[in-house]
């Protein structure tokens, strides 16, 4: 009899996938949505996938916020002729979560 305390192989993720890059996380999120919409999952699997999807959304939002903070605008040259960079300000209100 299989050990019921361990997750099924397709639901477990390796340590290297614990903090995926944006593209990988987005692909996993899209896969999760497809599976949830397919109506072929058991209730337990659907709940597990839903929780995973929520975590992936939060992870993607965090990565996007980090990327936005790293974007700089060229604001001209300083006295030494070096590029002067300023943080990008989108003008949008902060995201409400």
C-alpha cells in the first residue's frame, strides 16, 4: 500500500523549483489553471492545485515588483559625461493587495 502522507509525484516539486523564474512560474500557473478547468481532478487535488496557484501568483507579483524596482531611466549625463540614471516611476498608484 503506498504511503498516503507523501504527495503524488506530479504534484511534488524539487528544491530547484521552489523559487522558479518568472517564465517558469507563469507556465506552472497556466498549467494549474488548465488542470483546474478540466474538472478531472479529485477534490483534494483541486484544493492542492488551487493553493499552489495562489502561491505562484504571489511569487510572480513579487518578481514583477522586483523587476520594476530595477528599471531605471536615462536622465541625461553627469558632469563627467557618465549616464545619470533615475528610478522608473510609472505614475500609477501602488497596487492594493
